[in-house]
C-alpha cells in the first residue's frame, strides 16, 4: 500500500510572501502608530498615519514581491530556453549528461543510461529542468501569487493595530497596541514555523523579538524628536 507523506515544500511558493506580508503589516503599522502616539500626536493623526501606512505598505509589498519573483521567473525561463536549444542541437550529449547525474546519485552506469533514455523519451525538457537545473512545478516562481499573498496578508496584519488604536483612549494607545500585537506576532511566528515544519517556539520567539525591537526603536524616536518616525 502506498505511503502518503505530507511534504511541505510546495507551500514555499506562497508561504514566504504571506508570512512576510502579515509580519510586516503588524510590525510596521504598530510601530508607526506607536511612534506617532509617542510624539504626543492627536488620535486623528495617529489613525491617519496608520491608514496611510497600511495603503502604502500593501502596495509596496505587492510591487516588491512581484518584481523580485518576476526576476526569478525570468531567470528560470532563460535557463529553460538554453536547455531547450541544447536538447535540439545535442540530444546525445544531453542524454549522457543526465545519465552522469543519475550515476552520481548511486545508479550503475547501465541503469543510469536506461533511466535517462526513458525520461527523455517521456519529457526531455522536464527531466533536465528538474534534475540538472533544479526547477520543478511545485517550487517554480509565481509572481502574481506572491504579490497577492503579500499584499493581502499585509493589509490583514496592519488592520489589527489600526483597530486597537481606533478603539483605545489616546493615553492608552501605546500599551494597548503593543499588548495586542506582540502576542499575535508570536502566534504568527509559531504558525508559520509549524506550517513549514520547523520549531514553533523558535519561530514565535524570533518574530516577537524583532517586533518588540521595532516598536521600541520607533517609540523612542517619536518621543525624542516629537515627529512621525
């Protein structure tokens, strides 16, 4: 009976962008809100700065992810085109190259050649993309998915400190935003680590630490200079 193993590597296509977006949304917006509040600003100015930060941050995250992942996708396409031309011009050399790869992985020479022949007969470009270049469908670059995931989760993450700031009295904005966001950051780090198969404790501590540092630095700048940090 076949054994089903729930591998997680295919999640990296969207998980990295989603986690980064949510984390940045919480950290940047809560830090911005705390920095403006520390500068003794009005409630309206705090909320205005937070909303502006949400809109600008979501667009920035989407654009950055799209451009970054598009560059990766362009590189993959260029490599595949090089391999396609090589398969057309030197199919025998490419078969030997694939056989060499399998032999290095532990197959004897005769079997490695046979496997290379059969795989190339089925899908030559796919075999070379996977085993020679390291490109597969499960982890190939997807710019639009990365951009949408990042922008959506940034907006969701940024919405929490904004909601807390809106509902809090002016004098309690800083402690209430920090108190609400830090546990959420820790939970986000734990969930992301669990989704990726890593330690939940390490993930929670790592994200909470950097979130605390960002809020503390921004609050200090706002209190010191009395301006939006």
